[in-house]
C-alpha cells in the first residue's frame, strides 16, 4: 500500500463509523444501559481477549468457528478475541460473582469481532448491549427479559417492535421421542431452518408428519399456541409448550399491544439455548435487532444454574433509528471574546465552536463550518439557508 487511498482500505466486514453516527451510537448505548440499570441490572465489563480454554467453554463452544485466535506473547498460551459477550458474562457470574445472591442481574455493552459475517449482517465487528438474568428459572424471568428489551428499544426511539418466540429444545425432544438418529437429525434441523417441507418429508420418512405439523404451527402467538396444543408431542415437549403459553400470558398482561409470533422450529443461532428464546424485529428494518433466551451454566462445584437474557445488535438498532439531528451549534468569533462567555452559552445547552482566526464576516465563517448560529453583538443569531 503506497497511496493514501490504499492505506484507507479496511478488511472486509470492517468499517469506520463517522460523524454524526458514531456519536449517535454511543449515546444510544448509554441510554440502553441506563434503562437496564433502572431495572436493577448492574454493569460489568469483560476483557476483549481471554484464554481460549475459558472463552470457548460452556456456551462459548458454539462460537469456536467465529473466534479469532492469537498467541499471548507473555504467557505463551492461545487467546481468543470475543465473538459474543454473553458467554463472558456467564463466566463472570459463575466465577467472580458465584457467591452473589441469586437471581443476579447483570448488563453489558461493548464491541465484538467475528471471523465471518452473515447474509443479513455482513459486518464482522459491531457493538452489543444486553442483559443476563442469572440463576432465575421462573417463567417471570422469561417474561422480564422480553419486556425489558422492548422497553429499552422503545426508550431509544425504535418503533413497531415484534417478538418472535422460539422453543429450540422442542425439535430435539420430538426427535428423541420418535427415535431419530443423530445423522438424519442434523440434516432435518437444516431443512426445518430453511422451512423446506419437501426436504423434511424426505429426511424424516414415516416420522415426517410430526415435524411438518410443527412447520405449519408457526404464526401469530395465539394461533400458533392453539395449533401446538392439538399436536401429539412427547411429555417434555408438551411441558415446553405449556410454559410458553404461560409466558405469553405474562407478556400480554404487561404489553397487550406488542406483536408476538411463535416459530416452533427456529434453531439457527440458538445452539446453546435450553428453553424459551426469542428474536426481536422492527417493522421496515432489515435484520434482527437482537435475540435472547434461556441457557444453562456450569458452576465450579459441578452444579448448574438456569439463566436467561438478551443481546441487542447496535448496527441493526442504528438502522431502526431516525437520522441523527445536528444540535444547534453556536459559532463564537475569535475577537477577544472572554472564555467564560462561551462557557455561559454551553451551560445553556449550546454546542459552541470557537473561531481560531479573526473573521471579517462571522456569519460566513459559521456557515462554512456548518454552524446553525453565530454570536454577533452578544446575541445568538440564527443563520438562514
């Protein structure tokens, strides 16, 4: 790379975020964290890098193919650069905070880096913000995290939200009940993810009607739950559906206008989920704003605890927000104006931009610099287009 333009070239999936979008994203993250904190979620800050064996343990095992690795020159051990923050928060809860009273409410925000982008998210680096409700197996916990995600996104200006509820263990439970072996089960999961009923029928054979019935059961929550209630399911699967019905009732009671759908066969991205999970969408916005759900964490004493939470993807959240507005900016000429005068304007809420050279025409200088107002004769004069 010899020219300046060549040096500005970034790797695929990485980008510079420029004004005013970088400031908008930072402010949005802080507003989300403030909403989480108002509900008792305490912020934690995991490191960017961890030793590979801890970063990719537990729930982190599903991120093996998405994790960048490098050798630590100090310890000579392999490290990984986080591809998702949820496993890190789970590690903190299980180790550093293992003696903290449960349920433990934690929140976080930060950047992650993944080896590959996806069809809906081509970027490999993006911001996350989310919460984890640790050691809470109650149905109320499932409802709490859904409602908190909706409240937080609404607070930052995202409208027309919908929640797609999922039951990742349902397919595995049904496959176990029908005696489906491991090899066809993997192919079946892929076919169900694609909503390919022909492939499902071919792979599952005589067992196909049970799985195609699940495919047809997806849709608005009330309709889907009614359809699921009519199916002949194994005992564990019936219990999952009954729990989902109760959680939907809790969400409806708190947010009756919220759009709820159910997709009983969705599995992609939920490889470590063990219970009710969900994806967050907004009308007219490409891609998912976030996702969450229930998972199990291994504790140092060999026991396990059930937790739930969600992660918001800041690149998609940004697409759901209105274009950032430029705040009123006051140009202060460099004409021996006392420093405390500029401070007085800032105390009133103005953004000030100080001139560095004496200008014959303060208004012209202000327009050139993109200011909305200029300080002329001690007054903030609005500049006409």
